[in-house]
């Protein structure tokens, strides 16, 4: 008995893969062995496999059982070596699952997917942004990078990476090279706008440097606190800028001057409150802003802007180029119909 316990202790210390292989060998010995020893009681491999598994898991239905000495000796072999081995395999499997989820929750596992969105810096704004993206694309893959000890959000679509976002190692764990876009949020814990934007600039520089090193064009969006700092970011090819304080202040001013306008802005900003903003390539038959606007209106969409131009005062004479981006407001179904007809 002591020898058996020592043997089981040595097996317990072995690698998971080796234990799994031993378990498969024991199952194969039981399944094929009983068929060879008692073909009249176990006419096929499936009956032998069924009896072996019910024996190893101690279920023992009793619908199949050996009647010969050789068959019962095989059963004793499974009792002595197989039950403990299978129990150990199940235990290690459960431990592996628990360990995996623990490491994932602590942000220590590398993200191996692609075409994902990366959000750097956790805050209430980050949470709202993630929820909005998932409202548009429920199957979207999102990677969150922060230095918190555990993931601040429990969503299946969100993979958390713990670490310094200005380090290449952390960015590579998020598989930044194969992502769609990177959004960098201002650190809410830093009250000084200059220091907060300085940290954002450092992270953005790390992202762009890594992209250049790997010959990739990564679309980067940053939140900044002061408008005058935008020039500091342009030399590192940041694509979009969000002014964190100005947006709230300007909306407050608009609501003060024109009560009720905030509902319009909420509908434009969030799919949860109304129609959605879509980006559309121009139809080859559209020659001017006016023609595009009128055609889109007939199909149930409103043209907001062409590229960054929202001035429609001379729409009849403003030409539309094939490379232009048209920003329209409409239902998702309407957008799909317009896109398919282009």
C-alpha cells in the first residue's frame, strides 16, 4: 500500500500532459482489453469503452461487467491504477481552468486574436466607450490595458492586460500590431493637465514607434486635456484627438443658449438614443454635395459632412471626389441598403 501511495505521489507531481497521456493509455487498455478477453459480453469497442469509463469514474451502472477471471483482473487493474489517475487528471484539469481564469483576470495572459480594439487607461469614460462599441458591434474584440491588479470590467468580449502601456512588452501582449485601432484615455488620477497630456504623449509615442518598427499603420485616437497640446502630438502621427473638457463645456453652453439641443447630440453620439452615424463611400454618379445630399435623403439618410467639411452653403458647386468620406445619419438597415446599391 505504501508503494502504491508513493507511486501516486510521483504521478501527482508530473506534468499535466504526461498525466493525460497515461490516462488515455489506461482507458485504451481497459476498452480494448475487455473486448479481447470477453467478446461475448463486450461485442464492440463502444461497450468496452463504456464499461471502462463507468469503472474509472466509479459510476458503475452494472449494465456491463466481466464474468471471467481475466476480465475481473483487468477490472482490478482499473480499480487500483485507473481511478486514482483519472481523479488526478480531473483535479488538474479543474486547477488549470481556475489558474487560467485567474491569470486572465489579473491581466497576465497574452491576447492572441486580431482585428481588435485596444483601449489604454481605465476610467468611467473607458467603460462608456466599451459599452457603446459593443452596442454597435456585439461580437467586437476589445483589449483593455491598465496597471490595476485585476480587470475592472467583467465582459467576455474584453481581454485585460496588466502593465505599463508605454512598454513594448505590454503593447505586444495586447497584440497591438494586428489591432484595428488604439484609443488612449487621459489618466483621471492626474489633476495637472500638462502632466496628464504628457503621460498620454509618452504612451502615444510608444505605440507609434512600435508601429513604425513593424511597418504597420496603426490608427491612434487620444484624449487630451488642452487644445494647445495637439501640436505636440502631430509629429508622431496621431490620427484623432478628443478634447476631454471642451466637449462637456461646449455642450453645456449649447444647452444654455438653445434648450433641448442636448438630445440631438446624444442621438448623434450614441446608437442607444437614436440613429447611427455611418461612413460611406460616394456613388460614382454623385458629382456634387447637393446631388449626394438629395439622393441620400430620398433613401432615408441625412448627409452630415464630406470628410471634415460641414459647410453646405455652396453645395451645388462643391465637387465630390471618389476618395471622399461621406458621414451620414440613418438606421443601420438603411445604411446597408445604400451601401449595397453603391
